[in-house]
């Protein structure tokens, strides 16, 4: 798809500087507009369209040496990479067609910093204007011109799209009020801790399942998944695999990003069995498309009264932890303590965004040695009538915010789970028991729709829900 410069400018309100004559054939995708944030200290892909066999020259004002040339192919496309320096700005970025050096496209207020893709369903899409904790104060104080949003419109497509109708916006109270709350709090924490400009590319649509964000050919189609897809048919969001990958991810490729954050899973609760495989395909396909092995951090879905018949929300949370454990350069933040029993969109978006940022600060940027990961189950040992559990990320101890630990259940040979008692021993281990279970085999913690636990590590992060059993033999009864 080839676009004229003037058409893009008029459609998107992009500030493009042109000479009085406009016979240059250069055009750019929407990603390259005024206020754009480019990944710092990298070789950043830039691309667009032009007159076949002509040459495009690209000049970044951050360095006189950072000038590159690109040859326009027979199909009218061109692509190259330009080197960026250390974070800073504002700069300009010029695109010229050879032979028309007095003309071209000039992008203004270009910043070099850290760029993150923020994607998922409604809890990623959710804006401060729709309701968050301390709403008025947070919106009123959102004067961060070095944080920029590029928010893609909610549009699906049956075919791959090369462009989208969006533009970069500097963060102000009015902009922040309408954009992703989780992305904002994530970006604000990064900007404050790293002292760099931050670009937030938001591609999110409430109600959508993971399948629509994955290339269609990479989604396994079985009779079971086909039945689930048919049951999801809805007039408000797309359900066909690949639909949003085509229109909300593909137009971004191969933009240079520092990483991705993901808040989704609620819509996969009815068929959670394949969620791990879906997420592995999503991460792999995005990394292939962007041409980089970027970090991918996800939010474990929060407690909510789903009234599920299949324990699907708990199984999705389990799958999310499995993805974070098995896929390199991934991580997960836990929200068991900040959910809302009666609201699938919990208002405490600050914690979700800040926990994601702290995870990135620790794992991606090396700015934190510890204190940014929740306790997760490491192992279980049976000691007579007690189960003793050990946890990752609890070296400084476990903390119970209450008189006794809550949310635990224990089962013996009959596979029947009953409420369990527990106590913290040796600072960072949990001893679990019940007088009704003489020979324990399995322990569960908050492994249902909406139970909120009260166990944390010493850094104040909630323990992740878990089960030690995948199956418990009790007359072939599967739990």
C-alpha cells in the first residue's frame, strides 16, 4: 500500500514539513511522525514507500555521521537502518528523495529513548478516564512530555496491513486520561528511574482472546478450538485467529523496541488448556516479526468472580506462570492482592504498571538486584502429616498480612481438598496441614476464580497462586 505524504498528513494530523512543490514520491508509515521516540543506541529500522529505482537519503540531527541511503525497490518499498545515539532530544529526522534535495519530509521533536510495546485486552486498554485509584490526582499530574503514546485504533483485518491510522502524542493530562493506564504507569516508572524518554506503543482491545494476536497460520485449529471460536462470536470484538495481528501488530514490524508488556488472559478462560502453547506462539511470532529477541513481561490475571465451571481462570494463571518459567527472556507480575471480586477491571492499575516496570528495571536494565519478583512455588516435601513448601524469590522471608495464612487447601489420597492451616517456618518456608488429612499429597493456594491470599515476600509482593497437583489419583479422578 502506497500513501502520499499529504494524504497521511491530512488523515493523521501529522506535522510534516514540505516545500511548496510536492512532486516527491516519498511517504512514511504512521509510526514515523512528529514526536516519535526511537530506540536509543541501536540500529533502528526505518522504511516507507517511494518512486521505484529512486534513492532515499535519511538524516538524523543527533549526529552528522548518522546519514543513510536506501534504494526503492520495484514494488515501491524501501527499508534501511539508521544508528541512534544515547538518549536525548528533541531532534529532527529528514527523509529526502535523490534529485529533490530541497524537498522531503522532516519529522520534528524526535526523541531517542526506550520504546515498549504494550498489548492485550481490556485491562491493558483501560484508561484512567474510565476509573482508577486516585483518578483526579493521577490525571492532573500527568505532565510528562518525554513520555509519548502511539495508540493504534481498534480495527481488525483479514489480511496483513502495512500501516495504521495513529500518531505519536506527548503525555499530558488530556492525553493520559484517554490512553492505557497500565502502560502509563509502566512508562512513568521507567522514565523516572532511567531518566530517559519513553515511547509506549499501545495495541490493545478489550474482550479479545490470544488467538487474534497471533499470525493465523501459527494457531493450531482443532475441533475443540473451533468449537470455542464459534462460541466466542461477538459483535464487539474480533475472534478469528490472526485478525488483530494483521492490523495492530504487523503495521509495527520491524520497528525497534526495547521489549513488550502483555495483560491478557481473561478471554481464554473457557478453554485454558492450550493457553501456554498459544502464548509461546505469540511471543515467538512477534520476536520473529520484529527481528529481535526482546523481553516479554506479562501480568497474571487478577481475582474476579467469574463463576467458572471449569476453574479456567486458575488454569490460565498457571499457564501464565508456565510461560514465564519456560520461555527465555520472559517474566510475570502477580496481581492476586489488587483484584476486585466484583469488577473484572480492577482500579489499582498503578501497582500493575509499576510492578511491570520494576521487573524490567531488574531484568532488562540491571537497575535492581532483587525485590521485583513475587514468590512462586519451588518444591514441596511431605513430613508425616505436614506439607512443607519452599518458594523462589523469598530469600528474605515470607510475610503473612493477617493472623494466619489464608487461601490454602490440602488433599490426601482421596483427592478431596479441604481448607488448610499453615504457618511460616524458618522464615521462608510454609508448613501446611489439616487435622482432616493424615497423609497429604497436594496443596493449593488461591487456585480458583477469586480467592485473595495474604502471603507476601518481605519485599511486599504477593505470592503467586499455585497447585502442587496436576492430577491426583483417586479412582482415576482428575482434579
